[in-house]
C-alpha cells in the first residue's frame, strides 16, 4: 500500500525491527517488559476488517513472536491485545510478562511509568538479529 | 474434554450465554461496557498452544462477536485481548468500547470500579437471544 504511514505516536514509542510480508514489527522502547507491536499495512481499524490472508499473516507472526518470548526470553505469560483506544491505526501488542516484572500482575497499558528505563537502539538491533536467527523475522 | 471446569473467578464475574463448538461464551456482569469472555475447553494457557482448528474456531467466534458489537451495539472500538495474568485459564476478551463510556480511553482491565452497575440475568438472557438471532451463537 503506497500511502502507508506509521502513526507518529507508534513511531515515537518504538524501534523498528523489521517487516514480515505486510506487517511492520516494532519493539516498544520501555525496558520494563519485552513488547512487540505489529502493524499491518492496512486502513482497517478492527481485526475483523483485515482481508483474511493478511489476518492469517498477522496471526502467524504473533504466534511466532509469542513462542519466541516464552522459549527464548523466559517469559511466563503472554499479553496479546488489539486495543487502539488512543492510537486507532490497527496494531497488535505481543508482550511477554514475568512474575518479577514491576507491573505484574497488572496490565501494562495505562500503567507504564513515564520515567522508566528505556532500551537502546543497540538493544533493539541485537534483538532483531536474534529474531532473524530464530526465523521470526 | 471431560474434565473441563470453568475457573471460579470467571464463573463469578460472568453470565454464561452459550457454547459454540468447544468455546464457552460468557458475558461480564459489569454494565459499564459490553464484554464477552470466550473460554475454549483446553488445558493450553497461551493462544499459540491451542490446536489449530480450535484456534480457528475461537478466532472466527471472536470475529462474529466483534462485528456484532460494532454493528448491533453501537460500539466504536473493540478491545480484544488474551491476558491471563490473574486467571491463567485461557480466555479471550472481546469488548466493545464507546467514547462516552466511563473509562474511555483507558483499558478496562484493572480499572473497573468495584461498586459499578451490574447487568441482570435477564439482560444476559436477552442478549443471548439477540446473539442467536444474529447467528453469533
């Protein structure tokens, strides 16, 4: 889709890790939890409005990243969600949670401290390399 | 699955609306937002551990209910999520949001007032009838 533009808020909050088919894979800058944000190139706002093939592509990618979080990043629980109350551009959160993370068992949305530790671009590049090795990207 | 038992917390928070294939459809008792909770009969904890056919069944049902919320219940945004930090039994939230609901744009998880208005069993029965008419159940 020629006119696709990532929402400014999503761009500001994340590092880009790569693109799989039509889906951009972003990493949230917070260091609190490992948190992927998947953004398919579409004008649809709700998951049910995605074309079936794109929906399947998004689901398969979310599944791969979820397995990676559990198997390679010691996450104990996944939080997977399409919310979009603030940023309506369709995006899917795939987040790994651990019982020792600072917000457990609360959800992260709306509870992220504004002055929390952040990842670096180098962290993101390293994670992207690990994801490519694991054939997630 | 003979040994399936709905988690006590999920049972306490909801009214049962019906069952589609292997998936129980529950309605959260809060009157604040229309909020379905889908519970597949499985011992899997994460979506990616569901057998593919059951995953497809769950996705298709979530999609039907999401369309119903948008088209028949005037919802402006869906919040769809698998979280399970508190109740690990696999369950998928399918919730309709409106800009005038009391929590907008915050997420509902963790923010529900403890003394908010509740639905009645009659409300739930009426909604179940509407869902059957709309071929969602």
